[in-house]
């Protein structure tokens, strides 16, 4: 969970934090004295619904790199297509909320959740709430994405998302979010700007992780070694994106979104279970996923 050894895994974790992001706008705490302390600061932040703790743990130049990458991606986006995608997602979220009964009683869904229907009904609003937060966040508009401040984002939307995830996690048989708080970091050795930390997580064997100090921040050594190459590759990939390419892809994208929007509208207008099932059947038929009538497929021999 806290390992940075999986190639680009640390980059993906970082992007997810930056793109999901504390209901408290308090200034960052004083830097920890050692590498183990740095790990514990991040853990405490995450368990307190303060994801900015992970951002504040990064060296300033790394923060600048990530911010630049996000802004660069936004600059290449087609604003109409991007914004339309979020608008359609918003309508889909409304269907999830208003047609909960029809969705859960659809034959295929009912069959899939038969053993956990109570949990599905209990968790439903929490799941829709997560979608609402994302759809209504700064990520929903290209204009706001172009000037996104990750630290401020993590101080606002991120806290809301993390709180919702924490609440949802409590409803599961095993509270995975709570397990984060059980992770322990112990300093094994430290000399100059290098250190070794023993990390113990629930249900996992203890691991030792090398850390290095960069611009006053303790970070995993392999993360520091790979940063320039990985962020450079990411920026190169963004640079290859052209507005001409986006313009060519836009008509098909807008057509697909219009089709999805129409189907979502039909689901929204459905006033009976049968009418709802018929629309779902049409959708599945278009996707090649089942019969148009909406009933679950029979056994095949």
C-alpha cells in the first residue's frame, strides 16, 4: 500500500491524490525530523481527512512539475467536449439517485446483488454522493483545470471526497480506510540525506524502504531516482497532443455523448419498472451485452 517500488505506481498514486484532493485550510505543519516521521505525517493527514498532507510531503520542484502537467493537459483539451462529458455524467448521477429502486430491481442487477442487497441499499447514497462531488468539483470545467492549485484543491474538494470515502469504508465488512491509520513507520538508520525506514501495515509483512532527502523533504529513494524520467515522459506525451488531433476526434466524441445523453434522458423519464428495463435492454443491446428486453440472459449450452 505504501510501497513505491512498482514502477510507475508511485506516479499513479500521486496523480490520484492530486486529482481527487482537507476540510481544513490550516497551514502545513513543520517538517518532520526524520524519514519515519515524514511517513507518519502523511498517514495522520490521510486518516484525518487531510489529503494535502501527501502534497505537502513533496519537494517544491515536484509540486511545480505536477501542477505544470495538469495545466498542460488542460490546455490541450477541447473545452466543449470535456465540459459536455461532465454534464452528461451529472445527468447520469441524477438517474442513479432518482431511479435507485428501478436500478436495484432490474432482473440482472437484482441477481448480481441478491446476497448483498441490504449493503447495496445502505451504501447507495454514499456512492452517488462521491460522484456528485467529483462532477461538481473544479475538475468539471477546463477553465478551472487550467488554473488548478492542487494545494487549494486538496484543502477543499479532496477533504470532502476523503470524508465520503471514509464513511463508505465504515460500511464495508473490513474498513480499509481505517487500516491506513494502523500503518507504522520506524526509523532503522539515517545518515546525512539517506535513511532506511521499516514500514508495517496490517495483514502484510514488514518492509524496509530507502528514503532520501530532496529539498528538505524525505521521500522514497526510488521515487527520487525515477522522478525526472517519469515526469519528463509524461510531459512529452502531453506535448505530442495537438489541438488538431482533438478537433478530429471531437465530432465522434460529441456524437457518442449525445447518444449517451439521450439514453440517460430515457431512463430519467421511465415511470415504471418495465419501461426502465426496456431502456436498459436497449443500452445493453447497443453494447452487445445482452438482449434488448432487459431480462438476464439464459444459460448457454
